[in-house]
C-alpha cells in the first residue's frame, strides 16, 4: 500500500474552506497565499495575487497602499493578533471596507517569517455582531419570555423573563420536559411546537392558557409566537428546535373577561327590567328577575321569604331540583328546615351576602359524589350542589327573606364580584316582593 504526505493538500483545503478571506505575506510584504473567499470578496484570483508585493496598484489605491502595507507588516513586531479596517479595491474598481485580523507567522528559526491576514467585509461582520448582540439582549434584558427547545421539546436556553414568569431559575428548566413545570395547557403548547417543527411557524400569535405546576395550578395567559430553528450549515433544512417567544397577558385577559361578564350581567338586568314592567303580580316580577340573573351565573335559585313574625323562612319560589328550568312559585307555605348556622340564616343576621363552598370543608382531598350530596342535603340544597351564595332581601328598612344561587360540580366558587351581582339582583327582587307585603 502506497502512502503519501497529505499535509499540503489538507492545508490547502482548510484555507480554501475558510469563511473569511485569507492572505499571507513574507517578511518583504510579498503575497504567498490567497484563498477562495478572498477571491469572492475582491475578485482577484490567486494567480493574479500571489507574488505581488503589497496591494499597491491593484487591490488598494496608491494613496492608501503604503499605510496598509506598513500596518500589516508591523504586526511582526507586535504580540498577539491585531484588528484593523482597510478600504481595498475589487477587480472591477469598487471600494470595499474590510475588517482584518493579523498576526505574525514564526519561521523555523523562531523569528517572524511573515504575516497572515484574515479579512471579511465590514457589513458582514457587523451583521454577525448584531445577531450576537440581539441574542444576548433577548436572553438578558428582553421584556418578553424567550425559550429555545430542542427537537424533543426540552428547553435548552431560557431567558430571565421566562424564568421569572415560570417562578423558577433559568438552570432548573434546562433539559426537563415542559410537563415538569406546566400543568394545564401543556398539551396545546407541545402540539403547537410539534406543528412548528413539522410545518413551520403559524401565521399569527396564539393566546395559550396554561397552569403553573409550582404555583398550585395558577392559570396564566401567554401570547405566544413560534419560530423554527434550522442550521445554516446544513444542506437540508433539518430543524434544530423551536424558538418560543411569549408575553404574559394574564392581567389584561382577566380584566377583559371580567368586563365582558359585567356587560352581560348589566344587559340581563336591563332586559329583566323591561320584562318586569309587563308583569301584573309581584311574585311574577320577582321570579322574572331571578330567571334573567341565572343565565351563565348559577344552575339553581331558591327564594325564601320571612314569616310575618320574622322568625322562619318559607320557600316562596325555586328552580327545578332535577334540571334546568324557570324559577316558579311554590305553594304550601311550609317553613324550610334550615339548620343552625345555615348560610341563609347567616345572611339574615348579617343583612349581607354569605358564600359557602364544599371545597372549603373537604380540603384538597378528592371528594366522592356521595360526600357532595350529603353536604348539599344537610343544607337543603339540590343534589350535586358544591357552591352556594345567599343574599338578603331588604326593602324599606326591612328584611323580607333571602335569595340563594347554587352552582354544581365543575363550576368555580362564587367570588366577591358574584356576591355584588347577587346583592343587586336581591335588591330588585325585594322591591318587587315589597309590593305585596303588608306595610
């Protein structure tokens, strides 16, 4: 088997494969090497460049050539690399501003034997520097979250904003599945990233609701954009991962939802007022208000009025216990057997709204349907009730009874905004009932 020294061929291949132009000078300033990238930038071939002394008369203006030559050869007497910017001439006569890195080449005797000079167009170098600066700014000072995930959807780079929103450190997220720190909504997020890997970025940002596992499932809304990351060095566009850019818009979305709810409830009360104007009977007017208030607010409603002596509550109207339906009057006048401490009785004593929820008693342990039914039965509420809101009926300085709204399983508990709405409805119901009450 015949062997040969491949060093010259390897060196030539490396020089021609460089992404920067390269030329080398001997001690007298004569060009000894000129690679293919130098040909691309300036247009002069290696045959035209090698053997020339400096750039005078061909690759640089006469007025500039001597300064360029002296600064390059001065590198032989300096330590390390030096960076310069020169204006050179292309073969077709255009001026090109290049940025060079130059260093001395040691000879066999240890003395400087020449200079090598690697150069590139300044605008290309500036583009690279801008890209690097943009990347560093995104990962340090950006006011939006930036997360890079690999093809297995595991974070590999996380910026400070993203770590802060996720309530963890930047290093703690690296290499972990998204499901380790996200709860609800992680399937939608992963599906979006898989789509980007397969098809490319979607045309518009997406608003994703997710739950933070570290915060007990706290829901957040993130306006998210995605970009597919591909290698600029590969012949085929093989995706390296996904860039996920997002901004936390939870506060704005919650405010928007609350405003929409308030508008809807206000419209319902206005519609109810127009319908009540056509009611002939006070109880019909009272139940009309309740029916309009129930839409989107609760599944059931109970209307209890106080007896003449003010000691007991009597069921006056109610929605069907077994399903949806209008609030209808109840005949019989039998007092409701509410136990001591019942929310309706508390509302009468406090003359204000009282909320009750099965979850507050059951804690974090999962509850069975039997436990829920037992809890609701003890309060004389329909089966499956898990949240109750009792508002007092007041008119002309008197307490007339209570209005109770009930929610079933799968609904959120009543909050303060809900209590304010229930009290508003109760005032209208009380005004209607007061028309039939003795003075």
